[in-house]
């Protein structure tokens, strides 16, 4: 994952993954988005399989996970997984921010 860019686990493009979706999460500020993106980016590539791929990017205070899948079932499973990862990571980040202030 790079600031303002995106990476997939191995950085390659996949034309065989015809189904796509994106999850976009606005954060309170850029440092929060940077922490969230770093927290979930380690999973890009690690949880990819032969049916789906994900990439994580950040632009300013927004984190986006782009998903590509070979079929609708794999896309739905990927959306569910990444939505949970983003939710948990953002809750942990919010708890951290609240305990610091």
C-alpha cells in the first residue's frame, strides 16, 4: 500500500477477475486514515485466494479497498471479510484516539 496509490498482494494486474467492488471509508483526518490503511494493508495479498483479490489505497482522509473476483460468490465473501476488517480496525483506532485525548 502506498499513499495515494494502491497495491495488490503481488502488485500484478488481473484481467481474469471480472467482478469488482470497492469499499470506501472516510476517516476523521489524514493521520487516522494513514493508520487504518496501514493496519489493513497487511492483509492484502495474505487473504487473497484463487477466486478473489484485494488492494488497499489511501487518498487524504479516505481509505479504499478495491476487490476483484472471478464470481459473485467470491466477491460477496470478499466484501464481507473486508467490511469486517475495516470495521474492527476503525473501532480499535477510535478507541486508541479516545484513550490518548
